[in-house]
C-alpha cells in the first residue's frame, strides 16, 4: 500500500541483486572470483542515461538509503531526508543507485557470506578491501545498469571518500562529486579511534580469529565497545551535553560499577547492543581498514592538487562546524587542493551542533544548498 | 548589474582568473563567466549569499576574509577583486598585502569617508554620519574601518603598491568632472586598480 507513505518518500522499495562472475582484482593482490552486490534504485533512468546518481555509504551504511521495505517499517532508509521527490537528490529528476559495498553485511558478498570454495563463511579469509576496490566494483554495477557516466557521485564520511576516488580513478565517468563531512585521508587521531574499535573486536574471546560463525557465536562485547567508541566520536560535546547532560536513570547514585547510572551510559549501551545484533564484526574491521588506508595522494608524491589533476568533475564539498571526526579543516585541505588544481568547487561550512552525524540530519541550510547544487546539474 | 560592478568588469580581461573577496550573491562572477569566459572563485561567509552562488553555479568558497588568504599561492590569480568590503574587515592593511601577493592586479572599491557630506555631517552635528547609503549607527555598523581616498592612497604608497587606475564616483556610480577635480571631497565611492610593486608593466596591461 504505497499510499500509506509520505508524499515526498520514494515509497515501497525492493532491493535487487546483481551477480558478477568476472574476477575482481584487488589492491591487496588477491582477487574475488565472483561476488554479489545488493542495491536499490529510486526514480527512472532517462533515455540517454544521463541522470544517474550513485550514493556511496559510510562505515555502517548499506543499500537501503531511502523509502521503505514494507508498510510496517518504522523508519525509512538512512538518507531518506535527502533522497525523494522534491528533496535535494530529487527522484523526479534523478535515477538514484544505492548499493551495499563489497565486504558489507547487508546482502553484498562479504565476510559473513559463504565462500564457494570451502562451503564455509569467509570470515577472516575475506580479503581486505580499499576504497579504490569499491569504486571498481561500483563501476561494474554501472556497466550492468547501462550507466556510462554518473551525473553525480555522492557520499558522506567514508562515502565521500568513494565519491572523491571516482573522480581520480574514472575521471570520464563522473560529472559531479559531492563529498560531505569527508576528508582526503584520515589523521593519526582518527586512525587511533579505529584501532581502539578493532582491538575491542579482535580481543573479544568470541571473535575466534574471525571464524566466530563456525563457532555459532558473535563477538558481541567487542562490537558493542567498538560502536560505543565510534558513536562518541560521531556526536559533539555540545549535542551530548544537550541530549543527556549529567542526567541519571534513577533518583540517586548507586555507588557501584555494574548499574547503568547516567543517561549517556544507557544510550551508548543501547546503541552498542542494537548494533552488535545487526552488524558483522569482520565487516566492521574491513570498513575501518578501508578508512585508514584511504590516501589517494600517496600515489601522487603526497601532492593532493596533483592527485586531482586529471579529474573533470565539478566538486561540492560540505563540512559541519562541530564535526571533530571529519573536521572542517580536513574539508578545507581538500578544497584548497582542488582550487590549486583549478577545479570547479564550492565549499560550505554548515553551522550545526550535531557533530559528524550532522550529514544525516535535515538541517535547513544544508538541505537548501544541497538542493541548489543538485538543481544546477545539467542532464544531457 | 550593480553600477560599480559595471565599471570594474571593464578592467577585467576576458579569459582571466579572478578571485572575488566577499563575492556576495555571485553577481559579478556570473556576469564575467557568461560574458568574458572568466574562471575563478568567490569567497563569502554569508549563508544566504553562498546559497545563491551555489544556485548560479558559481565556485563559492565559505571563508572568513579576516583569516587571510594563506590558502592561496602567490600570483595565482590575474585579478583579485574586493568590492565594498575593505571597510568591513578587521585588518584592511593585511588584506591589501594578501591581495597584492595573490593577484597580479587588484580591484578595490570602498566608500569615501572624506566625502563632503560626511565631513559636513560630522562638522555640523558632531556625530558619526548616518545616511541612506551608509545607514548604520556607530555601534552596530559592519563598517569598522572607514577611510578616505587620501588614507587609502597613503597605504598604497607605504606598501609601494602602484595605483594603475582610480575612479571616484557618486552613489549612482557616475563619475563627472567635479569628482575628477576634487575626488576626496566629491567622490562617494572609490574604485581603485592597483598592482604589487614587483610586477613589470607589461604584465598588468589589459
């Protein structure tokens, strides 16, 4: 009953599966003989296939970016605030493709999938992937869908890195790149947070060197801790203060270590708990590694301007003032390099209290600028 | 187009690279792109102006001019433009230095505080001038560094910047014989074209 959905929703969506049987050579030196990518599409591809937009997801994201999978869904896709009729990524104009990346745990081939060679889950045997590997796999999906060139490749955070990589790896196949709350590479501090998250998983006794599925368990505590650490860094001091302050669950202090006393503790535990029930530990390790390894300038004498020399896309870079995980300074670094490379670029630093998560939140100024940019995109 | 922009566009060579400091809603850059194949960037920090620039497809960069132009290489633009913003920045002398460093040529427009009406207002009322053109009171004005043509030219002399062109115009941006004769008394807005001391003449010819 699609009529039950809001008028600016893409409505009821059914994911699709694409199987690829050509081996995919990977940066690590290994290759995947065959793999599946699960994806969703919103809107209609036009006759010249010039209105296609690729959405790249972040660390814990997936293909379900907009709309609903059933009328009973409580929540729409993760970027529903930005994708739909009349929204910044307007499905009346664009044909939107959103996939679960290779190595994911939402339907694309990943560590939790069965390895056809062994008949067992890949687990720790699944190859470590890079952002560039993802871009190659996404290019194959584009080929499959008859899309020679994306009108835009769009992503936030790790998704922004993929959008940037597209302009470097396939300069002729992307006209606009929108990198939101992203960075040209991670800082030492950022890698450090990822390492804490990984150690939490790796040292969980139930991790079993990555083959926990075979043992019929999940490294729940490790995943929980990893998510809790991550979650702290996605929020700002201000937004946490406003949301929880020093609020307590009960009236008085318990003077012990095992009760959940502060509201913020309860929230983090809930987030961790919920996450550990739906996310694969090996995928988490893989995603954080892809983040850490991303450094496209490493192949260009560490010169970021040179890195983008062959890019033909126009760029839109946006950051959020209280984002300390992917701070505005990192976006400015990117913008300065793009200007030095004489690329078309606009840059917005959106005043927002929500920290890194701001890119998922419908902040009026953000949505307005996003819409203005997308409306300008010409369809050939 | 705004009248002062109409005048300065004539000083910007076709096909040149322009950096517009305080580019507003992108009016000048849009016109230059559409009529003179000019490329470049506009710096702005007002959200509404930035949104309008994005809608026009202008390369707008959200940046605070008071933090300088340290992110731009020396001599990386043919022309650096700053219209009606000199009086609103914290360090006009530093921004002039930065403009001269980044651009081969600089075009600057600003209101003349030496205009007879300002002088008369201050002399007769003993209070800071408020007019239709500059409607702010002293405590809420964004214009924190007023100067006169004489003051600005003195700063250029100090920095050994060469004044290539100067136009003194009224609010309607007319430049009649009177403002030519006594610019600092009768000109309301100054439109200056300056270049840095080290630059050879042939490089600045339009």
